């Protein structure tokens, strides 16, 4: 009897590559059981959703104030040669709706909301910071890209409280912004108010000095008067240029071309003023000429800043309220979440996918165990 050679011994064949059809075969065979189980789990998820308290969403929309610049340009033109030196002030403090969004999310407004609605107790928070985070989660503030309207949405389990909180956000924002110089007109009004106050104080001192010098109209000759007026206008122009430079330096870096250009203008005017003063000092003028010159200089400054201050007040008055309410938040009639139909469908679909994966994995383990046993 001839013994079989080792080469004739049958070798185990490698498993054939599986196709998607063979992998999903168990799912096709058990689809009825999988569907029934998925529907059952979906019904359970739907039932649990009824235990979740409904959430209501209240929404309000506000319109931030528009910037007023047309009146500013008209007043600048009325100042003649000084208009070019103060023209840059109109661009200080540009306002965007994003500023109001930032104010609404500030700790000042959020803390007022927490105190006003007693949110620490309502949210059962241990600390105020936890109540802030919960309020931030329940609040959404956005700005329309096309219309620029600010939308405020607040979620709460009470529809009345949701509406009250949305409207309270607008009230607290009005309260905060009224104490700040937000708009361009407000910033210009505040700036020129300070300048006007300082100029009036200097004018009073110059007037006292002029009176003490014994000045009378009959003693003032035409030539000194013209020289005094010329110097006063030149010095007022220098002061106006310095005011603009301070405004630019408050909003730009020293390397900005606008700042460097204005610094050159200020340096040139300061040189002219110093030269004029040296020329005048070399002449033996009466003390009343110097006193009158200072008086005229401060008088021109008061006139210049008074025009700008009145203009800013008019622009600020035209803006009306800081914020205009477009849609006041009303009590929502329908809940915003949970959407129980969506919960039921998603739970059923998720359960079907999960059960199908479990069936496929179980079938793959069985096939692997069978292959190992046969080999």
C-alpha cells in the first residue's frame, strides 16, 4: 500500500471576500423583527418626551439707531478754513449693531437679568456664575445680515416669563446704552461739550485780563486790531488742529498716515504761531493789544466749539431712542421644543440602525467561529 505524499494532503482554502449583499443578508432575513423592535423603542422614546417639560421661545426685534453725518458736514462747511481741520472728527466712534450685541451679553446686563427674574433660585444654581451660563444657554442674540435688525430669542418653560425676559433684555440695553456714549452724535456731543466748557473758562479769564488792561474801543488803533485778529485766527486754527490730532490718536496708532499728516499740520501751524509771537514781541505794543488778542482767540474758539456742540445735540435728538423696537415679544402660544414627532422618528431610525449593526456583528462572529472550527 502506497502512502500518500505530503503534497497530496488537502489544504484549507482561504475565505472568499464578502460582498455587501452577504453582509446585509441577516438584516434582510430578520427585517420584521428589527422593524418591530425599532418601533417599540421609538414608542418608548416618544413616551419619555412627554415627561420632558415643554420649552417656549419668545422673540423680539430691535433696530439700532442710524448714524447721522449730514448735519455734521453742513456745520463743517460753515467754519470756512477751519472745516478741513475738524473734518476728521465725524468719523470717530463708528457704531455697528455688533456693539449692542456685545453690550447685551455684558455682565452688567446679564447680572441685572439674573437679579430681576431671580434666576439663581429659578435655575436652582449654587452660584451666580452658574445662573449666567444657564441664561446664556437659553438666550440667542443675532444680527440680520441684510436688514441689520437685532433679534433676541429667550427660551423658558413659562411662555409669559419667556416674553417678559425678551422684552427685559431690550429695557436693560436701553438703560445701559443711555449712560454710555454709543452713537457718533453722542460721542461728538460729549467731546465738544468738554471743549466748549474749557474754551468758555479761558474766555472769561481773557475778558478779565482785557478789562484789567484798561482797554477801550477808542484806544485801539486799526493796525493793532488787525494784527490781533490775525494772530487770534491763526492760534484758533492751531488749537482746532490739535483737537483733531487728539481725536485721531484716540482711535489710530501713531504710525497711521492720517496721524502723521495731522502732526505735520500741527507742527507747521505751531511754527507760524511762534514766529508771529516773536515778531509781535519784538515790537513794543501796549498791554491791551496782547489782552485783546487773547480775548479774540478764545472768543473764536467758543464760537467754533459752540457750533459743533449744537450740531451734535441736534443729531442726537434726531436719533430719537437709542433702540427702536420693531417687534415686541409676545407670549408664545406653541412650544418650541421638544418636537415629539421628530423625537419619535429619530429614535425609531436610530434604533433600527443600532439593531441592524448588532445583527451584522453577531453574524460576522458566528461565521468567524465556524471558519476557525472547520480549519
